[in-house]
């Protein structure tokens, strides 16, 4: 997947391997869109979600929290957005340095 495939998507950093909890949050992700990418990490899972509708910044933040995203990562991304750095650092690092735009 490259560039445009990531437009209007967001990443979820789910820091758990608890199967019931992962299943709970996956159901939430699927209730707002489709999961276009997932992979396991040392502490849990990373997901890329493509919502079924366009979202405002406020809704984007709320949906990430709703889907179980790491709260510290949400705050860091809000600061990046305010400073006009709109790319997702977590997923950028995981995909060979390619900038993945949210």
C-alpha cells in the first residue's frame, strides 16, 4: 500500500495481547469502517482503519479513543497536527520510512 491508499485513514496502537480485549476493539473498528492493515507487535497490535465517512478532527480523535488507541499517542499526534506535521509517525517508522499521511 502506498500514499493515496492511506488518505482518510488512521492508525490504532492497541497495546494488549488479551484476545477478548482485541476482539472487543476490532468490533468497534469495524463498526466505523474497515481494517485495511494489521500487524502484531511486541506489546499488542497495530491497525490501519479506513472510516466509512469523512471525519472532522474532533471525530477523528474521539474515534481513535473509541477504538482503543494508546492515549499518549493520541496526544502526541494532536501536538503534531497543531504544529502542521500531519503524518503518522508510528506507521511511518513501520513501513520502511515511507511517509503515511492521515
